């Protein structure tokens, strides 16, 4: 099998600055089809910024980001097409407040993929059922709990048939009792073979679901390993210190 053909996301020597602050330092990272890659590290280490550069929500100051071997253009129709391959689930759910849950999931498939409305709605209902909120389809986001809203956001990402979904701290805005309902949906997606890049503070999820764990600190990738190896035997002092501050069940 051609190794290159398997790589969906590739970052090569990616650098980014916010003013004088060097937030991403020579990042090299690839995500293969079917892989779940989890990025962990202390707050402010550049994890979310890295996630946001992949679909050009943040610009980069050096290096390359390739999706299916092609560089992401900075604007225009081609960017929209390539962005459609990359789903995104944010920390805040980013649902349209004045539209129903069903509309939130169907708008992009209708507008971007030009799906007939009936077909888009039928598929949206299946996806809402898959994430356990189909009974909420006629409501607006404010009528749902945070956990339900985040599950709708996952359904919305899936509705575009992306090749990969980026999750940027998807549970950090949730109350503790809602975190597992979102992680359970993510775990089932992983089992179904969805390619995922996940920035998270949930170490248990990283340990159970990741194929690879990436440890970032201060804008750089310091370690990359299987979860078993990383959690049992971190190689750097910084990773050891970080793991002492977080609980891993």
C-alpha cells in the first residue's frame, strides 16, 4: 500500500507567530486514514492553534499544510472544497442560535454539497439519531444542554462526509456530567474508523481511544508515541511533570 496515499493531513515545518510570540515551532505531523491522533499538553502550548491552522481558520507563517497531498489554498472555491473534507468541532458549539437543530445539520449539505432538501433532512435525522438527539430536531440550540449541543455539532460535521474531523477541546466548555456523553459519541466514531485529530484534556479518552498521542508544550511537539508507551513511560521531563498534574484513570 502506498504510504503517501494513506496520509490525509500532513504538516511540514509549520511555524506561526502572534506578534513576537512564537506559537507553533517547526511542527511536523501526519494523520493517516482511520487514525485517531490525540494532542495533549498544558494550556497555552499551541494545541488549539495547531488544530485551527489545518483548515485555515488561522494562517501560518512558514511551512506547509497538505490535505490529501495538496496544499490548502488561502482563499476561493478550492479552499471551500478542501475545507469540506475536514470537519471541525469546536470548544464552543458554534450552532446557529435561531435555526432548528435539523436546520443546523442540513444547511451546509444543501448549500455546499447541493443536496436536495429532503435527502439532506433524511440523512440529518439519521445522524442526529446516531448521536442520540433525534428527538430534539425541531428545537433551537438554547433549548438543549451543552452536551446535546455538542453532539449536534458532531452530527453537523458528519453531514458533510468529511475525510477527517478535527476536535478542538470538544468537552472543555461542558459540565462534568455531560463530558462522557460527548466522549462516548467520539469513541463510537473512532470504532467506526473515522479519522480524527483531537485536542483534549481528557486523558482517559486519550489512553483508551488514541492510536497515537502527541505531547505539545510551548508551541512544539515534544513527544509522539502510542498511548500505552506514552502514559507508562514518558521520555521527557516535561511530559512526566505534565502527567503528574493530570489524573489518568
